[in-house]
C-alpha cells in the first residue's frame, strides 16, 4: 500500500495545492491579496492531488480547450498543466499515480485528446504524450534588419494602455486562431493565468494591436529591457516577443515591423514561432535573423485513439494497418486500418507497430513515419506501408500551437 492517496481536489483545498505547484516551480508563494486576485483561475474542478494525510504533496490540473486538427475540425482537448510534486516526495511514483488518475478521468469525460507543455523532455513520453508541434527561437539584430521592398500594408499599429491590454487581445485572438493544425482555443482562464499579470502595471510588458482594413486583426505582447551600463552605454535595449498573432500574413508582418522599429532596441528575441515563418527571408540580409533553437512545443496524447484518428482527415493512399500499444489506457491498444476515408478497428495483420506517444508525433503532421522509423519508434512489417503512412498523414502545412500553458 502506498503512503499517499490520489483523489480529486475538493473546494477549499486549492490554495494548499497551489503552494505545492509554485514551490516546485521555484516561484514565490502568493500573498493573500495576490491569491484573492488569482484564485478564480485556479478552480478545484479538473484537478487531482496526492495527499499524505491532509497535506497535498502533488498536483495535476487540466482545462477544457479545443485544438485544430488536419482537415479543419476543432477537437476537444484537455490542456494539462500545473504538474508538480513536493521536493521531499519526488521519485516515489506520485506523479505517475496522478497522471493515471487524470488519464482515466479524461477518458471518462470523452475528451479524445490531451496536450501539455513539458518542463523536461524526459517526463511525459511514458504516459503516452509525444511531441506534436515544434517552435523556433530567433534573435534579430535591429541594426541589420532592413525590410525587403514591398513589405507592409496599409494597416496601423497602436499601443494599448494597461486596461486595454487586458481586455482587447482576447477579443482579437479568435480572429487569429485556431488557423492551422495544433492551434488552440483560449478560454478565459488562460488569459487570466498567462496574460493579465504580464501586461498589468508590474508585469512590464506592453501590447500593440494591428488594425487592418476590416478592424483589429493581430496583436503582439512584448517586453523591453534596458541593457546599458556605465561601462557600455552602446548596448541599448533588448525586446522580447512573448505572444504574436495575426489573422493574416500582412498583420503578422506589420507587427514584426513595429517591434523592430522601437527606438534604442538593438536586439529582438522570440521563442515558439512557427518553424516555417520566413522571418529572415523578409530582410535584405537574411542573417539579420538567427534561428537560435527549435524546441518541442505541444506534447499531444491520444486519449481516445479511435475518436482522435477519425477527427482528422488523410491524404489518399492505400490503407495501412497500424498496431497501437497503450500501456496507460489499454482500451486503445489494438489494430486500426487507416485510409483516406478514416480509421477503424481491424483484426488484419499489422503493417507497422508503434506506441501511442509515437502516434501523437504523427497526428498533427510534425513528423513523418519514415523519419520515426529511423528512431526505432516504428516497427515495420511491410516497408511499402511506411511510404503510404507518410502520404496518409501528410498535412498541407506545418502544425504550430502558439499558445503556452
Ligand atoms: C516532474 C515531477 C512532477 C515528477 O514527479 P515524481 O513524483 O518524481 O515522478 P514519478 O516518481 O512518478 O516518476 C515517474 C518516472 O518518471 C521519471 N521522472 C520523473 N521526473 C523526471 C524528470 N524531471 N526528469 C527525468 N525523469 C523523470 C522518474 O525517474 C520515473 O521513472 P521510472 O518509472 O523509470 O523510475 C516532479 O519532479 C516535479 O514536480 N518537478 C518540478 C516541477 C516540474 O517540472 N513539473 C512539470 C511541469 S511540466
């Protein structure tokens, strides 16, 4: 018998659970006043905690969102966050027990997908999550960045005051997303937890909005830092872009043009951008923009493999029988025949075998089956089937999430 018990968080237990989370993330505990403001974004609903006696020692949360999948359907997804275990309880299976409880709950709710952002890449594969989108980090040298001729439209960019900065972007985001596979809807709780604190007085970030011919159609959240010192007065400031969305390519370009026009800024940094955004190629000197990294972005979990496979569309190729292994939700394990018209269970012999985390890597189109064969993630009984799988799962564009949670 284990010395902890995993159960749903009850009303009144949120603050103690939040304390476990912030301590594990090395964040300062919230004052009574800050908790008063923040607590509506931390409801007991959809949270599981591990308790040792009355004290919470671990916590997992989720929120109901939707994710765009290839073909254009918006599919219910549990956005999993707030995963933490108290430092004196780690590596005793606390998180594993909480993840098992959460996955069983999500399956019972009928949510076909779950997704998360991982603090470390070694944690979540065992629970069936796979890297389903990636994002790139860039460093742009403002001095070198000259825009190629003809870029920029008739729109106008304006800065918002702190009150508008809280209110306006949630109204613009639905114009900008979800537009491509991997993008999420953003519920109110996402904004209060991830955005509001950044842009109000002490958060030190500003919001600029782009208005195109049909009205507001994009926004950027950014922060600046003055880096000048007594010894180096030429260093200027740096600017970091934390959230940039546009309903159109013109709106995105105009927002980039704005951040690069801010006086005294020498370098602009951004993370989690679409890997295929042609930022450097918009400059006369493409090396003005350096890609400094490509990181995993959305980790996806097919909670109901049948429903998830049938929620997306496929390109045309002869059917492939895929055998899926799911240790945490064994009802998913089995063989599926996937064709241009969808997926169904089959007793036919498998062409390929893979674990459910690998299926998640294929699902939005980030990876090709033939690439994953090389990683040892796909066992192949019929080599032609891999080529067909590449074609079936092909997507018109690279997936991108663009929402950190
Ligand atoms: C990550 C965390 C929740 C793991 O909790 P835990 O209770 O120690 O996890 P478990 O004991 O259930 O570990 C399950 C397995 O995952 C492995 N694992 C857990 N955390 C890991 C980590 N950070 N890096 C590598 N492996 C990890 C364990 O070694 C174990 O492997 P095993 O089954 O082969 O022995 C905990 O370390 C933590 O709170 N970290 C700080 C906050 C954080 O990073 N949260 C995640 C936010 S996305």
